[in-house]
């Protein structure tokens, strides 16, 4: 089975420019997560989707970050405008909620963003 | 709030030897799940092992096993017969079990494991 796919793998932009990251979850996984991973740190959740609904976006900086998951499959995370502090790795993960059980999250390879 | 602490920023092990990575966590929940993930330089976060808190038996996965001490809130990872490919960052992670709550993973800061040939 194919894993979580993310693109691009690397992105370098000037500050104040917009940027978008794309994620395709594992087929059949209804839950999708976006995490932010700063250098030397563990990932931190930005947003979680159940199908097409964002059920936890409390840690998403909504002044510049936005996300969507149309049709409950692929997802796009956008930053506009990007700031120097946004340089990090953006990880996408997906999982399938089995009945009455907490699911295991499977991660994509991440996108490394560098803001100059 | 739940927290996960990995007190060893870096560890090293001789090839074929055994190493143990430590993890402690803080939670008021009684039902939860614990994970160890491996992140090599390629950045792909790979699931190593998972433990359900309600299970007393420690999880094992080939050369990887855990020592889960619920009362002490400790969850260490033991890697036996270490191989060069085991070199990576290892993250301990926690998520509560709840029918309607968040399934956010809370990660520790990671332990960088080096394997010496």
C-alpha cells in the first residue's frame, strides 16, 4: 500500500511570499493531520481533519495559515505571507479510525520550508 | 496538559549491542496510547512500536521492545542487536483515548541515536 505522499519535498521562498504544501493520505484514511516540526523538536499539531471537516485547528495561526481538505481526501496547507520564523518541516499524517479505538498515525516525508 | 519528556538528547551504541532510550510522560488520563517513532535523516517519521495503556504486557516488535511502567509513567524503548540502520532520531509520543476528544499526538523532543560500527 502506498504511504502518505507530500509535495514538494523542499521549498525556498522569500519572506512575504505565499507558499502551499500538498498532502495525499493513505487510501481509506479518513483522518488527516498537519504537524509543524522545528529544528531539534518533536512535531506539533497544526490542524486535524475528520473527512473534510477541520475538527481541531486551535493551534493553527489563522492570520497567515489556512488549510483545506476538499472531498475528504487530499489536503493543502497554505501560508500567506510567509515569515522568517515559518522555516521548519511541515509533516502530514493520516490514520483510519477503527471502531472504538485510537488509530495509529502514519507520516509522510515532510516538506522542508526555508524562508529567506 | 499532557507532556512527554525524553531526558537523553543523544545516545550511542556499538553495533550488535543493546541500548535503552528513556521516556516519561505526565497525564491525568487512565486510558491512552504510547508510541515510539523513528525519524532518519530522510525525515520520514516511521512507527516503531505502540503500547496500549490498558495492556499490562509490554509490546515487542522484532528487535524492539518497551518497558511500560504505568504507575511510574515511564515508557522506555530497548533496541537489541543494534544495526547501522537504527541510527536516527527517536521520538516518544502520547495520545489519550477518548470517544470524542482530540487525538493529537504529543511528542517528546527526541533522542538522537548513533550506532558505532
